[in-house]
């Protein structure tokens, strides 16, 4: 009963967030309907927007640990909801959404122009399997279970130096591949085993 009530409350908060900002991030896009030519399509998960509550908890837990990243990056950003929510917290000076389905990037950009044009948000059409973070200030890298173990390993391997050098934090909601992060030497800073969300960082 308690879990059912929580889900209803989260759904109401999410719907109100969309209505208030004139957007619609609802719906599910199954993996087979994602529009991409990525060689790693089979490792993707379906599009489904993260709960506002999950994004909020991970941002707040990061701050509670004394970590205040300058940049928010959403890997597998879909229609843009985590980026839009992060913008409303006024904690980040730059917000980036990374998505390999061009049609979802287009939809996110429509919403960006409708209700979030004043915020420093950009959406990139790119594949996490080959994306490199490069040199940038400390970032909170949000993931809502966007892919399986294969792409997770590729993303971490490609960005291990940047993750270590700039002390980026991975904020992982529905952390189905959290074992991979531990296997690759990342340290778990926080985890809620009931809600399956966690924070990770290299020493």
C-alpha cells in the first residue's frame, strides 16, 4: 500500500512538472522503436522518463556529501526531463543531455524552446558507447538505466581518465549495472537498495 501511494505521488509530481512547464515527457519508447544506427542498439533500454523524486534525491545526496558539481550531464537524455529538472534547481552552470535517438533529441529541443530557453541547456545527438567527456569541470553524470553492461563498460573505459582527473560523480537511478561500476574500480558513495539509486566516483 505504501509503495503504491508513493508511486501515485511521484506520478502526480511528474505530471505537474510537465504541465507547469508546458511539456510532455511521458510515454515509453521500446528499444526496438528507437531511431538509431548505433552498433550497440541491442544494449539500449526503452525510453521512459525518470521520476523527479529520483533526480532530486541524487542531487541532494551529492550536495550532502559536500560535492557540488558545476555541470549536469544526462546520459540517455530522451525527451530531456532530467536536464529540465536539474535546471530548475539552479545548482548547475551548464546542463548537457546526450541521446543517440535523433528524434528524441529533436523533441527535447522543442521542449527546450517552449519552457526552458533561459537555462544553459544543450542536447547532443551522440552515442554513449563512443562519447568522450574531455576536459570539463566536475560534473554530475546522471543515468536512468540507459543501457546494459556492454555500453556501461565502454563508457567508463573511454572516460576513466576524465572521471578520475575531474572527480566526476555518476548519479545512477534504477542502477541495474551498479556491479559493473564496482568491478571497474569506482567507489560507491551512496546507495538506496530499495529505490535502486546510487552515487559513484573514482578515488
